[in-house]
C-alpha cells in the first residue's frame, strides 16, 4: 500500500494536472469563443483584402486598425483552421463582437459582401472606365485598355465604335475584387438580359439592330433631359431615317468636336469632317455618343408615330421642344429660340 506521503504527492499531481487542464480548456475556450473584435455595437468594419495578400497583411491590417484586440489568439485560430495558407481576396464586412472562430471562418470561406457600382451620365470610354471601376480593386486603366482593345471586344460582337452600347447604365452588385475581364463578362450578361425577345422584336419592326437602337437612343438622350418627351424626339429621327434625310443632330457634332461645353452649333461646326457629323452624312453615326439609359432605349423602341421632321428648343428654356412638320414652321421656331439666346447673352 502507498504511504500517506506518496498519496499526498499523487493527489497534488492529480490536482495540478486538473488545474492545468482546466486552465488550458478555459484558455482555448477564450481563444476560440470569446469576442476578439473591438468594433462598437452600432458599427461594422469593411476589410479589403487585395489579390495576392498574405496572412500577415491581413492580421497586421486588422490589428493596426484596432479591429481585433489580440493578434496572437487570432493567429493561433487561423493556424488551426488552415487559414494562414488559404487567404482569399475580397471585401468582407466584419460585425461587432465576433469571436476569432467566427472571424476566421468568414475570411476562410471567402464569404464576401457584394458592393454596388453605378454608372450614368457617361460620354466617353474614359468616363466609363473611371465610373465603373470606382470602389473596385481594378484600376481604371486596366478597364480602359480592354475598352480600346479591338481584338478583345470582338469576341462580344462589338467594335471600337459600338462597344459602348454594351453597357446599360444601372446599379449592379459585384464583388470588390472582380477582374477587368470578368466585369466585361458580367456587363455582357446584363446587356443580353436587357434585350428581351420583346425588345428585339420592337427593334426589328423599326428596321434597326440592337446597336443602332443604342446609337439613336444616345442622340435622343443628348437632345432632351425630359423623359416624357424622348419618344416624340425619337419619332422625328425615325421619320428622317425613313426619308433618307440627314439627322442633323447637334449633339453628334459636339461629340465629334470633343467640346462638351458648346452651347450653340454654328455653321463652321457643321463643316467638321467626321463620321459623327450628321449634317454631312445621312444615317446613323458609327456608334453611340454617350451611354443611353434604359429610359432612352425604351423611348426609341416605343417611339411616337407622328409626322414631325423638325424640332427646336423652346424659347422659354423649359427644356422642352417645339416640333414642326415643315421647314418654314421650324425656322420660325428656331428664330424665336435664337432671339431668346441672344437676349440671354448665351453664345
């Protein structure tokens, strides 16, 4: 039998091991299941992990921004869950009071939060590249390079002049780390979704291709900010196309000149040599002069059926237009508007 002394030693050992085990269990519980995120309860933190980031990049960012309290415990859990070798780029929204286990699982799973991109009021490829990549990881120069790459855009059945019509202004949800080519693919899918069978049929009934609808819609949009008037303006241009008359659309000259500050088109401007000069050349220009929005596209597809061939801005500067079926009536409307411009000293 064991002596009392040995019994006491064993008892001390057992108690010591138990204490250590309990302490270790408590420590591991704390490491895995106690909150380690310092964010206030009414806030959240957005973590952007760039492509090719390392675990050290992530942990340093979280610690420096005071998102996590204990970087060692976070690193330990990340090691146990194999996250240190499986960092996934993206944008993650971190919520208050998350545990290390919750945080590492979220980052390891690649469970990103999508962001919204919006682009409108776009005239040029440079405008589009800047607006569509705002808040994305990709640089606008990367996207602009694709917009200008004739070989790349050909696979979507567009060319340098028509490619802008592939982008339908709207608000879209995408991943922050979406690549330039992937973003192109996404916009092409949105373009295909927009062109339903019903819209395709309406375009065919007008004798226009989808790209031609976009080109005409861009002119209509540039002519009027009044959405309720656009179908009427579209009807004027469609009447001119049917008769083989030049469109004589001032916005196409502004685009050709590249001077978007022009308020008045003069005769000297009408001599500009450009395929976008619709005073010189009949028919539609080679491509859109801006990104027409859905309202403008549908204004063409649902254009008014009338006999007007001319329109001119109203002299009250309301943004609406006076319409005419003949040149004499149009000239009278134009004289009133020009007199108003002169009186207001707008040149």
